[in-house]
């Protein structure tokens, strides 16, 4: 009898232990998923602040200093296979370092229906990202184009004069700004979202 009771207690303890392990694993997985989603905006913020991975800086004012030295800036345009657009880069420019300049990318919707895309960007060499300051750009903003519609998308920028002082960037002579468009679903108006929520409750 004592052996039977002891065996039952052992099996129960194992079930409790297995349940605890399963619960712990589930919490860990959920936590990792949550961290992954949270890391996206945090990583983007980190890149924008530090220029890591060639991420440019976003500023609201122009440079007050212009050097008597130029920097060649080339541009690249890429389209995801899921977006039937014609995306053309701006022409190469050679502004003075610190000079504010505007260039334009162009996009045309070649599909028979309205489509929406969002652009991401980077700068090469990566070390130059922290010194490439954009006053105006179209990155991370949804662009919806009607069938056959073309749009010009300006980019206003300057190269920070501090680039000539840093040991890792003082010898850079060419910078490339690259944009890549990916398909995205257009955001629904707030009123439409609320209406759908009400309908789902009825």
C-alpha cells in the first residue's frame, strides 16, 4: 500500500514538474516574440540616432557651414518583386560638403490597380550614414499610386561638415543613398476601423 501511495505521489510530482516546464517554455516563447516585435522600432530608432548600418540622420534645419570641398553622391533605386512599379533614382550630384541640395526619385505604377508601397533606405559606406543629413524624404511613408500614375519624390539633404574630421570618414569621396520600395497595405481611416469594430460586435 505504501509503495502504491509513493508511486502515485511520484507520478503526480512528475506531472506538476512537466506542467511547470511547459508553462515556463510558453512564457519564454511569448516573451521572445514580444521582444522581437518591440525590437523593430527600437532598432530603427537606434540606427537613426547612431547612423548604424548606414542609416541616415533626419534633421529639421540646414547646415550653417559649407566647406570648399565636394562630395560625390550617387543614388540607387530598388523595387520588391511584389510591387509592379517603375522606380527611378535621382542623377548623381556633387555638392559642396554642408551645401543643402534637392534631388528627386520618380515612381510609376505599372499595374492595372491602385497599389501602395513603403520605402526603406540606407547609405554606403556605412560609416557615412551618421553624416548624411536628410531635411526631407519619403522613407517609411506609404505611397499609394493609381494605375499608370507617376509621382516625383524629393529628397533634401546635406553632408555634415564633421565628416572630414572623423578618422573613419575623412577620406570618403563618394556616398550612395539607396531606397528600396516594398508592397504594403494602405492604412484604413480611423472612422472605417471603428465601424468595422462595431459591426463585429453586432
